């Protein structure tokens, strides 16, 4: 384990009591690990919402490959954004429905724009972008 720094925190008893209740339910065995995770969450939130922040993540989409030329448009978009796409996984869910997961990386704005463009394609029924940071 790398070197750690201890610091004191002043907090109202009611707030601490609620914090302890929640972290206990979530399985934390001590406050330090819960606070570290909160700090990591803040860093991820900052990196994924700040211009220039570097992110990694996934775009998960579900689409009907029989609608329009969604398959070709998706392929074209992925080739255009090959610098932000690390890999893709495609599952043929049923006769018409496809599930695709794209592993993406790069600056937050570019990744978000790619996700928006994919989700806006006709035939894409739902899409979800999940971003995290490697800087934690
Ligand atoms: Ni398919």
C-alpha cells in the first residue's frame, strides 16, 4: 500500500450518524475506505464533466438492425471515431435486436459527443454512456 496521510474532519453528530448508517448498510467496515471512495467519486465526477478531462468508459446501445440503414451508419460512425473506441462487442439478441457495447476513451467532450451521435441514430432504441477516470 502506498503511503497514506491522516487528516481530521469536523462534522455534526447527526450527519456522522447518518453517514455511518449508510456505509454500514453498504458493507464498509471503516470510515476511511468510505471517505476514500467518496473522494474517488468526486474525482471521477470532475474528470467526466470538465473540459479536457480524460475518461474511459462504455457506450451500451440496443438497436433494431432492420430499421433504415442503422447498421451502416453505426459502422461509419465507429470508423470516424476510431481514436476514441478501443473495442466493441456485438450480441444478436433476437431476430431483429442487437446489443452493442463500445469501450471508449479520450477526452470527456469527445466521448460524450460520440455517445450523443450514436444515440441519435434512427433505429437506436436506447443508449447509455458510463464514464469513469483512470486518475483515481
Ligand atoms: Ni446483431
